C-alpha cells in the first residue's frame, strides 16, 4: 500500500516521501481501517523538524499522521464493537502512527463511530484536537458554567474547537487572534477577542479561572499574570510537569532537568495556590463517542481551512507549518482509483 513516510529529520520537502509498504498486520483487539481522510497537526511538522529528538530514538522511515476517518475493512477476532463497513474515526495510538496511508490499524478502545452528520473529511478534522481539548478543559481544568477562560490562538485547529467546547460548557470565553480573524472567532462563540497585533492580553489583569496555554514559551509563565488565585493553567506546549514526565517514562535524570527548567512555573503556581498541568493527550474512543454527539447536536461544528489530495500531502504539511491555518488541514483520497468500479459504472451508463 502507499504511505507517506518520514525518511529523516529536516525540512518538509526533503524529509518526506511516498513509499510502498506492507499493509499493517491486525491483532485480536484491533480493526483495520480503509483510510478515506486524515489531517495534519502541528506535532507532525515538529517531529519532521526533529523537535522531539530527546524523547527517543527513531528508526527511519516512519509513518506520519495521527487522525483518521474511514471504513472498517477487517476486525480482530475479539472485536465485537465494530463490524466491516462501519464508518469510524480515531486518533490512533503512537505505536501505529501513520494515517497518511491507504490502510491504518487502530485499537478498538481508541476508535468510535463517526458523527452521523459529518463527512469523512470533517470527521478526520476532529480526533487529536478534540481529545486534546476535551481532556484539557473537562478532565483536568474541570471548566464549569460561568467561569472565565482565556484561550490563546483561537483561529487555529485547537483554538477553533476549544472556543466551541468552552461555550458548550457554559464558560465566558476570551481568545487571542490577529485582526483578520476577529469576526471568525466571534462567530465560533468567543465573548471577547483580543487582537494581539494591537492589544496586550496581560492588560486584563488577573481575571481568568482557567488559561488554556496552546503556545508555550513565555506564554506559559505569563498565564499566571492573568490567572485568579487558585486558578488553573493547562498547557500543551509549555513546561512538562512530573505527572507527564512519569507518563512518558522519562528517567530520573531527565525529570530533574525538566524540573529545573520549569522551576519558575512550578514556584509561581505554588505561590498562587494555582494548578499547573502539562497535558499529554491520550487516545480515547469513549471520549470520541461523546464528542461525536456534540457534533450531531450542533453544539460544535467542524472547521476546515484547506483540503488537499494525497498527492499534495507534502504541500499540505508545508502550509500548516506556516502557522496561518484557520481550523484544520485535511488530506483525502488515500484510496487508489479502482478500475473495476469504473468499468461497472461505464457498463451501467452505456446500458441506460
């Protein structure tokens, strides 16, 4: 089968290549998905660039992509939850990364039926950003009705979902974006928009119950400047905390280095009696099922910036890496053109 593969660390154009690889083997609690659509996320171009080298050695070539929507092709012998022909979506486990491919293996526990009212492209836009934000705002921050939340980068893939989920939970939402995206994020439900090209979000003072840090760097520490005492900061780009370090299986020496690097963040959180957590998202089919219901009810809508064909996948990742996407970047048409289907169609057409 064809698959987009990372061949080395470096720039996107020289480090990615379409290759023919074996169809993945299926275990007893897994399903084989015929891929119809996938989506890129910032983590994909960051991995290509080598930003995560320190987390472990990689044997190239390796697959790329974590989001998938498609049709169940085959089920493992212990699988009862899904059957051949089901339309499903998944944020696949890290051990099966490579959704820019004709076929993908997904653990049953990481998979759910697609939202019934969405297309394959729309469904593929959801898993990683949906699960990341659901786990950040619901599981960790426990965002509740009436609370105030600051969401950075509201027009991106994470931000567009986060604004909608926070509003669905009944929160008052403030987000940052550029001038051209102000109306866009307001339409998603943002109550207040801070134009970072002309305004400083720090000017609001300590008014937020929750800060969703999607940018890292100085933004992580600055989150506490706008946070109420005993508030919560959840980061997906900032300092790794002890809980996440243990989840990653990092040794004590590396944990000590991370603790030293993040000492200002941890000290500030302690002084304010605030909570700080770095989120390491976990694939979760049950949560995808809950998220699907939100889309089916209309509480959340899919936001897609651009859609590319598989032959344009490298171009799609290049576009995403520039940081200007409004919503998600989709790659579709993983399946090769099937001559037999065309022949059947033509015979039917000619006979009419």
